[in-house]
C-alpha cells in the first residue's frame, strides 16, 4: 500500500477525496495537513477531525498547514467558495465535533519527517493550494528527489479556468507556490479541470450511500447533495457535481485511466493571467519532464470507482 499524506482545504469534494483514500485498498493515509481555500485553515481542520471520527479513524493525525499564500499576509474565503461548499465547508451539514484536537506540530515538518521515513513509498496528494508543498521544498529541497509522487488537483491546460479565464481556483490562490512546485523537479501529476469537469456525481449515486442506513452514509449523502444542487446554479450543463478532488486521489491509484502529457510546466504569477498553468516554451525539447498533465480521462470508470469505493467505506 502507498503511504499517503493529504494536503486539503476541506470543502465538499475534499471530504469525498478523504473518504475515497480511507476506502481504498491501495492507499494508507498516514496524516492530513489542513490548508486554506474552500474554507479557512482552522475550519478545514475542524472538518477533517470530525469526518475522521465519524468514519472511525481517530488514529490519523491532523496538522495545521498555512493560512494564506506564501507572498500574502491574510486570506478571505470567496463568496463563490462559500456558496459552493457552504459556510462550514461541508454543505451546512452538522457533523458531531471531534473529541480530539489538532496535532501540535507544524504540517510542513510532518511532511518532511514522513518523506525521510518512507521515501519513494510516500505519495502526497494536494487538493488545495500548493502553499505547504512550496514551504516544504524551501525548507527541505531534497523532498523533490526523495518523494515517490505528488498528485495535485489544480490547473487547466486546454480549457478555461473556473475563477478567471486563465486560472483554476487552487492554483489561483497561490500561483507562486504552484510555480515553485512545478519548477522544482518534483514528480507531479496534475489533475486539472481538463479532466475533472468530465466526472459529475449525481443524486442517484449519493442515494446509494444513503441507502446504507449508516450515519456516515447519510451524512455524506446530505453533504454531497448540497454540492450537486449548487452545481445546478453554476454549471447546469453537467447535470451533477464535479468530482474534482476525488479524481486526483483516484489518479494516485489508477493512473492508467488518465491520459497524461509530460511537460516542463510553470505558472504565471502576475497580471490578468496570474494562475495560468502552462508549458515552458524554452524547455519543450528538453527530456524527462517532471510534470504529467492529465488531458483525458476514462470518466465513467473514475466516477464508478470513486462512488463505489466511498460506498464500501460505509458498509464495512
């Protein structure tokens, strides 16, 4: 089993990504580093602790990550994020508060200690801004050579962004951090809007979770139903809610379901195109690109695997 750290801003699709990793037979979640984005860092960590306890996994440590971009002093949740995920990040659904607290150590130090311990057996999956990965690289540059794989949900190569015409939300939150990650040489799989917008989850899918008659199944169905309904407002053509973050976790298990284009990537950090993820023109002919950009997906296989894996977690 691959050892996994999740760097997440828990939000609804992050909550699904968490459940997928816990339900996967191929992934062993060793810890969570909470970050900002869909919610404030402290709210996201509160969600992580509560969801883990509801799912019977109080053994998994949760650490605080950064609360804002590396070149900023603060952060405000956008109105769109609050609308899509609810003020509490999980669709205004009430989940019992956890009986334990966040770990006292720094999330970046946890990532560094973990890569020193597990090396190539470690995969870091980031479904929020790349801030903590950039901080990790600055503090421990050997991370890029020692980690097995980094998988991110972020970016858009051949389609428009979802916060500006150029930028996807996670990259737009901290373009400089994403640039540092892409240009570091770290092995990265970029699971962006090019593929995640092809995998909508429907009310029929969540009804199967509800039908388990478990507390977790019913709560998750309520959470994701909120998300599906709000997508009727923002992307009615999808007829469901996009499986953004769970698609990244699925790519860590089933890369064969994704068509990937190897590229030397960068991120534009200034002006109206800030957050744009794009290949480096000067390096198009250079060998061994470190970033694999997902440009196509076996969407139905991915959707079914995500829904069934989460369903299996509720029926254990």
